[in-house]
C-alpha cells in the first residue's frame, strides 16, 4: 500500500515533467530563491534512492546523497530514474528494520531506529512538500502551465476539503 501511494505521487511528478519544456525544468525560478524544478526533482529522487539503498544495506542516510547533476539538468534522465525507482518499489513488499543516519550539527552522527515502511511514509510527505514548492514556482513564473488541483496537496488536506463541500 505505501509503495503504491509513493508510485502514485511519483507518477504525478512524471506527468508534470512530461508536460513542461526542458527550458522550464532548468529555469532558475525567482519565487523559489532561484532554485529550479530540476533541483527539486533531483532532491526528491535522491531521497527515494537513499531509501531503496537502505532497504538493501539496512542504513538510510539522506545526508550522503549522490547529488547527481544529471537528474537536475536532463529531464529525460530524471524521468528514467523515477521510472526505475517505481520498478524497485513494486518489488519490495515487506517491511524491514532500518537505521536512519543523520547529522544535525557538526560531525556527530546519530543512528535512529526506523523501518522501510516508516521511511516510505516520510517520503510521501517529503515528496508532496516539494511538489507544492514546484507548483508555487511554476504558478508564479509560468501561469499558463496547467497543474492539477491536488498536485502537491497532502492526502489529509484533500480528505478535509472533500468533507467541507
């Protein structure tokens, strides 16, 4: 279930990437302090890659991301990488105990008990957060680009809005 929801969110991102030009993908957006859609896509993608690697080796370390510039400048490569992430997610159906490594200050690293399902839950919220940022930037700079209403909106917010109708 968590894998399927992550795949659904990744599909939303891929659909957006299919709809925008490479120049838009690489444009430094002033409302986002001159970050690009590509930089946010790289960030999202690399968090997934860290989690998938953690599933294999038992340790998730988001601080040790690859920071692959190709993901942020080559939209096709980004889509291909996201498709690979989806394929891997489809094969991992069981939870697994993990250690989350984090550095919050200086060089001191903390080992925090976690699990694959917990990290997938985090990735849902993390990805939605970045989709919302992307949506803000594109709406401000490229208002002609149509972005789905619920793109970058948390599932709990969608449910709440439906109850309010």
